[in-house]
């Protein structure tokens, strides 16, 4: 009797252990399946103001996911942000830069200029998300063109200013390549470029398969 009663708890212990292992295995599989889905990563890395970003980027002919990445780093999608230097809104634009861009766009009847004209008057404030993204997207495209398609240099110029970045490239301080951003002599700009392209890579993996986030093919 004593020997028999001593074996039962041991068998129960192994059964209980096996059940716990089974539950743990099922939970692990569930977690792995969840984190492998695109929906999970969209929850982890959401993009706000999606329609405004997509529309403005199309008008400016620039990758909307690049614009989303810059906004993420500049303001974390907080439209009311104003920096200590006076930069305003989602894309942290300086008022004088925004006014210069708006003046350039007023002479255009299509693209960003046409979109700017269609905005209602009460939306034409620098902190307004639609206006801010439209102006900022055009500026990003302008910088990319100025640097002959070098997106990395353009992003650096968005932070440090085009004159300073041009000087670095001209003097051989930095070669304009992402893998060599350690050569950028200003820590803030170096960090900015690194963070923008970190988010850009993530967004391309998460949202890149969605047609809404791709520019239409040029005919």
C-alpha cells in the first residue's frame, strides 16, 4: 500500500509537466505566428496622416514612405510640435523656409503647386498637417534634385541645410553614402540621417507591398 501510493504523485508530476510544456509550446507558436503577420508590425510602427502623406508625396513625386520616415523622426506625428529653434509642425519646417517654398509653388499650376492652390484658406497655416506635409514633401524632392538623386545627402541637408552638406561633399569631409555617415561632422545630423533611414527600411518592409504607398509608374 505504501509503495503504490508513493508512485502516483510521480506520475501526476510528469503529466503536469508535459501539460505545461504543451501549453508553453502552443503559446510560443501563437506568438511566432502573430509577430510574423504584417498587421502586428503595422500596430507596432503605425503611420498617422496616411492619406495626406500619400497625396502630398505623389504631388511632389517623392517616396511617401521617405516622407513618413522624416515625420516620424522630426515630430513623431505630433502636428502641434514647435522646436526651440522655431520649426513648426509634422515636418518641422522653419517659417522662412516654408514661405520660400510656398512662393516657389505659387507659380506652378500642377503638382504640388496645383495642390497648394486647391487648399482652403483656413488650411494654409504652417502647423496644418495637410499644408505642412505638402510643403515639406516638395522641399524633400527639391533637395533630392539638388543633390542629383542622392537621397542620403538630401536627408542630411534637410537637417543641416543644403549649403553645409554641399560643402562637406565638396571638401571630401563626407562622401554622401549611408554606410559612411560616421564621417558627417555634426552629431545631430549624423543621428538624424541614421534614424530616418532606420525607419525608412522598417516602413518599406511593413508597408512597401501596399500599392497605396508606392508612386505610380512613370509612363
